[in-house]
């Protein structure tokens, strides 16, 4: 989602500019907790001792744009099911599907009108059950998106809430009187200065009942009142509905904004204006209130009943905030996303080294992400226009070899690029219409998956809801599958290594050559197994020396496991490793 005034600006594209039937609980618990039997040599004592999600590679699917089985221009669940073999061959262990519940689609599903069903545009509950069952056959788990902060204004809870001040659900949302005014003639004034993350006041007047309701995002996304225990109970029950259907966990949407200051204090105003032309503000009283952690602790208990994982959309500003989301004694989110990682905007070995080191030492399980449906694709963010292909592989070599779980964004594995709208009339994401031309919205990073060189990139036989870029002619799964040097084949090799090398699965992380401004290098060590990852973040060739004597590997030999530049493969000994510009090399180190 686009960045609120005080959040890290690289969060989003907007931020760059301004964010079957139910199976028995017993058998599902068994599935949720058991280790995947394949792929790979993960079996063994180490794997048995770890929760499944620590070994898993996650893959985000934006259902509108992944695969269109009924050729109406919009992706659907049967489309996802038809691509499970592809995902399995790629090396994916879990898919996170962004909201596919009934919704008016104002925010493309992040405005949920019914938490316990599938939007007809995407299929049926039976299709969902089939997807889970087929995924399970391929040892792929399914994660859903829990839109926890708000519902759609068309959700029956809100329809009742707005019907009268005395309605049963009135207190399920945040209703307040406007600011008192001496002059009764002008329109009512919002209760305070709080701004919506998607522009305008965060308060919407309901003329019928004469009060304002609070919305952190669009007015069509009224915030739930998490101070009401009935809301917590009803929302937790929605997760149980899906856990009982075989869902292995949730990605929690917008957790930062669950609570607001009950005293309604104004947020501090900062110098300057945001992309919507409004004063910038610190979200002191509307984001990351301590009460969030009570809800997460309680939700974790529900997830634990099913052996499920909770992944957080956590826009933290520093490691202390990230640590808070793990909770004391790991009592909250198992996987808060390190989205600060995406705020390293340029290819900087020292910056990535610093961030990785801090997250690795934070005490929880690291979660690395380089793209998602709210952020300009990594291919464009990091690409320099000249070496994009190499840089895409370099980034993959980095975040897929770190200690932690990576979450890939669909299309990243083929180097998909943003395809931004060319005119305001083409924009589908409301933010892009509100902020045009400074903000073009998030359509660019949500375009259809590129499967073939054919019409609509093989996504659909009819015009797709968003257009595919001309580059889809060559940048697609079919073409890249046939090219041994493609980004896709590099991802496949990397993920195969990640699934078989114990040092990559279980090893610790040790940064090497900490002062090197151009090359990021580190060891992953597990018992007697050591992997050395060397990443050249510069446009110049680099030759580097490693002294692994302190690690007892002074006279060790290196064997190349994978190199991103097949024309100029990295070579050498520990004394002299030569790397082509923006290239990556992964070595096995043995005594
Ligand atoms: C999250 C989603 C984003 C959505 C917003 C409001 O940030 O990732 O796409 O617009 O929440 O639900």
C-alpha cells in the first residue's frame, strides 16, 4: 500500500512518489505441521526439529493477474491450480494468495465484503478446496491474506453499523462526532487532523446518523474497532473457517494501523506536503499503537491451534520495531516481513550488509522480500538500464541465499518489469487516479503473468484487465525455459541449491570483508558444511581476497556451485576471486 506520510518512502510505487469440503481439524493439523516430503534432501533430524515455514520458499500470487482459466480477462483460482506444476518445478513451497474474497474491488480485494467465501470472479469455495488439495499433492501450502484492519463499506457488519446509532454493529467500527463549532451552518468538521494513507481526511461523514467514521485507507474501507471484544472474536472466527479448510497461515494486512488513539489527539504536522498535496504528518496516534501486540498475541494462540504461520505486513522503521512484532518469547508473528529491506533503493553492498546484519541478529526468523503488489518491481527499482538482466540475478542470488524465508513476487523469477499506465484514463488503481501524474498507482506492478510469447502473454485469450508490456514477447516463462542463461533458469538453480544445501537451509550467517564498498560476501555455515556467497554490486569487475583463517578455513578450497555470469564465470581460490560486473557466485568451501 502506498506510503503514509511518515513511513519509509520506498514501500510502494506510490511511496516512491508519496503504499471441497472442510477436512477434519485433526487431519488438517497434521498437514499443517508435517514436513513436506519433497523436494529435496531436507529430511533428517534438522528438518524434523524445525517448523515447516523456516524451510519454505514463499511465492505471492496476485489472483487477478496470475492465470485466467475462463478467459474473461481476469485471473482466477482454477488458473492458479493449473499452474501448480510450474510452481512446484520452480521450487516453491507455499503460495500466498492476495485477497480473493467477495469484494466490491475498490482496492482490488483489500475491501472484503464477506470473509468466508470466494468472489465469483475468482471461482467458488469448491474451486478453492480443489486448489488446496492439488497444491498439497505437490507439497505446496496455501496462505491467505487476512485483511484485519478494515472491511468493505458493503460488508453486512458495516451496513448494519451505519444504519443507525443504535444498531447492533455500531461499535464494531470507529464512529465519532465532528469537531464542535460555534457556527452551526458550515459542514461538519472532522474530529481531528488524521489523514487517510490514500489521501484526504481519514474521517468520512455519514449524513444519516450525523457522525464520522474512521478509515485509514479509502472511505470504502472503514476501520474495525479492535477495542470491541466482539470484533476480535468475530475476526478470529474467520481465520478458523479457513484453517479448517486447510489454509496453512495468513499474511496479515496493514497490522500497523489496527488501533488509533482513543483521545483522538492530532497527529504532529511535519514540514512539506505529500504526494496528495496535503501536509506531511507523523502517524503518531494512528500507527503502531502498543495495543496491536495484544491482538497479535491472541491471534497467535489461534494460529498455534492449527500449526499455522502468521506473516506480517510490517512497515517498520528500525530493528526495535521489527523485534516487537516477533513478540517476547516469539509470542506474536513468526514471520514479520523486513520491508526495510526494500527501502535500500540503490545497489549498495554496505547498505544491504548493514540491513541483513541487523535483521539476522534481531533474534527472530528473517523474512526477505524484494517486490510485492504495492512496490515498483525489483527489476526496475534496482536495474540501471544497462545491466538489468545481471542485476535481477544478483538480487536473487542475495535474498535467496540468506538465513531466513524469502517471499517471491509472481513474475520476479522471469524478470518482469513494471508496465505503468500511459494516461490517467488507463489507470485502474484509485491512488493513481487521485495522485496523477505524480502518482501513477500500483497497476504497473500488477500486470498479468507472462507465460508465452503469444497474445496477452498467454494469460488470457481476451484482452487482460491490465495490459502486458511489449517486452512480454521475449520475457515469458515459455521463452525463458528454453534459454539456459535466463533469469528463470537461474532462479530454478538457486532454489534447487537452497533446497539441497544444508548450509543454505540451516546454516548461520557470517558477513565477510565488512569494509568492502562494492562486494557483499558472506558465509553460510552448518556443521562441517560451508557455502560462500560473493556478490558484486558494482559496474566494474572485482577481484577479492578472503582470509578464512579465523573460521579455521585458511587453507580451504572453493568449488563453484553456481555463477550468474556464464560468459565470465567467477573463478579462483580464496586468495583471488574474480567477478564480472554485477555478478554473483556461490561456492562450496571445503577443507
Ligand atoms: C496493504 C495492501 C495494499 C492495500 C492496503 C489497504 O498495504 O498490501 O495493497 O491497498 O493494505 O488494505
